[in-house]
C-alpha cells in the first residue's frame, strides 16, 4: 500500500467522493475475535469494517472486542455506526468529527455496499487518502 497523502480540510472537494479512501479493507462477520485482537495491536488500526460480501454490516473498534473469549466478531459488530455516502457533502463528515469524535467514517452507497472510508489525520485538519 502507498503512503497516505493529506488533503487539508479547507482544500477538500465538495463531496465525500472527493476525500474518501477507496478500496477500504473489510472483514466478514465470521472473523475470529482472536484475529480482531491481533489487528488492534497496531495503534494505527482503530476500526474494522465488516461486510457480508459487498453488503456493509457495521464496524468494530478495539473497545467493542472483549478482552477474553473466542468465537466470531459478529455479535460485537456495531450496526448503528454513523456512515456517509459518496454523494454527501464533506460537511456531513466534518459534522460527525465534531459531534461524535469520529476519525474513521464508513462510506456506504444507497444499496448498503461499502465504497470506502473517510479518514482524518490526528489533528482533524486533513483527510488521509491513498494516491491513485
């Protein structure tokens, strides 16, 4: 994967489509909890996107994963995670940062298919994307 590029918020295009990471990685609901724990060892990993095929099911954060126990991640997936669509204005993503402190926001289309991820840098003043 390439190094990320930062797009300052005040230089971003008008829609989420202009600032989202495409091809966001996802895992299935049967992914073992042990795998999720391994992924979250990295401080750079703050969110797992969970899909069933192309259909977006929800997200998993380090706080959602129990410290002990086995089994799939499915019972711990948050289906109520706020999301944006590619057509939404960038302002909607910024509102989620302000109101909910989100720095990773799933991008899902009208058919519930995962399209990408909006990612903010640590200071919340730039979007992180991979160059095309």
